[in-house]
């Protein structure tokens, strides 16, 4: 953070040198008071250029040319207020967003070129399965570590969490767990990922009971063997705006019947529909749970996500869904694995 800070009385010439040192990153300085250490403004080469044209010299202090109409996040802002500030900053092309304490001091700087938002959730990735349908590939390698275009499947998901500003990430493991633990023994995409091991199979969500969390707040839970471009920010906002207890990411799924379908009443045919197509939403294996729902799980019982959600609906909890409009691949079969390989190679060819 220090490389972006400059005191108000330092010279414009020094500011130019400091901005030049930021080449390759966000070339913005944050102007602060040398005594109170409060934020006073921002400074870019554009601000300096306009100041020089307006009569400033290189020996003048930076406070003469700084931008005082800056955006910042208050530490006391609600989650929605924080997200709205970030979204407004993105729309204005702001790349460096300060978070300020009650006294205007800088707590941290959010680099919006590295992360698109800052979601106030923890994340839990399920990585304990054996991946039996992908054998022999998974005989010696756990499915989350199978490589797609040179990277482990789970790495794509960790990167997506990092881009969403989620730093509290836990992976639950069982099958070939030592390999996954070893992979996360070092920081990935700026996240120190924690691993929790099941001592027995706990179903598709039962291992969430092994992770301690407060009753307040919410947790993003997802399968670790997915490739997806789901908009986590929009999914979270839907969860909050719908006052949901559980939000299920859903993928559109179409079923085409190759026959004429009869509508009957008793022994009579009342309608005939030729080769109809039905559209449904399928469970995408990505959820947002309010923490109290997960905290009610019994760590000694096997529980599948569908069982937990059905029980929640029986208890009249608010269960809603978020439709995924982008990429979603569940890598459960050799055909899925090949498709994911082709997709990522195509994506890389477009971005290179």
C-alpha cells in the first residue's frame, strides 16, 4: 500500500517520479496528511498535467493539483453500501479505491484491476469426492487437481473467488487429500486457502458442519469441479434483495421430446402436441446459505445439499434461485473433461 501514498507537502516532481515507479500497475497516488495520516485526495499524471497547464510548477506541493472529489469506502458502511460504492467506482473507471476508518485514515486500498468487487462472504469448496466417472484419470489424482489447459480445475474457482474479493476460503477434502493439502500449502491468487478433512463421507454438503462460522452472515458453497463464469456479485445481491435464506445458482436446461405428446382426460385425448420442448432450471452446484442454516448441520451425519434444501423449504425458509447466463460446465465425465479442455484453449486463443 505504501507505494501509492504521498504526503500533501511533497513536490509535484517527486509525485511524477513515484507515479513512474508504478508503471505496470495502477498509476494513482493517494495524498495524505503527514501528521493526521488522513486521506486528502488522489493524484494521477492527468491531474498533474492539468495543474501544470494551470500555472503550477514542479516544485509546488502536490496538494495544489490533487483531486479532492475522490470516492472511498467507509469501514462502517453496510455490505450493500460497500458494493454500491464499488460498482459506482467501476462505472467511473476508478482503479484504486481506498477504505477509510472513522478518522479518514486509510485501512487498505482495493485494486479494481485485480478484483472486481469485495463480497462480504466466506466460501466453501467441496473437494472430497472420488471422481469415479473420470477414472482412470482420478486413480492417482483427485479430480479438483486434474488440469484444464495447464491449470488445476479448482484453481479457476479460487481465482474467481479472489476476483470477487473473497479471502476467507475453505476446501473440504477426503479422497487423496494430501495432494490437495499440499497444493494449498502456499498462497493461491492472494488467498491462504484452508483445508478441512472429512474422516468419513458426509455427503455433498455435510462437511460444511466441520467449519466454524458465526450465525450471522452467509457462505458461498460450491463444488470444486466446476468451470463457470457465474456473476458472484449479482448472485449475492439477489440473495440480499430477496431476503433469502438459501440461493441456488441454476442453469437453464431444455428437454426436447421427439414424439407427439397426448393430453388426456380419462379415456379421452383432449390435446396433441407435436415434439414439444420443455425448459427447466437445473441445480448448478453453487449456493449461498445464510450461516445459521449450515450451522444446524450435524457433523456426525451424512447430508446432501438437496436434503438440506428440502428440509429448509419444509421449515418455510426463503429459498430462491439465481439463473446463470454464462459458462457452466460440471466436469463429471470424460466427455465433460474434453469439452472443458477445448473451451479453455479456445478462450486462451481469444485473449492472447
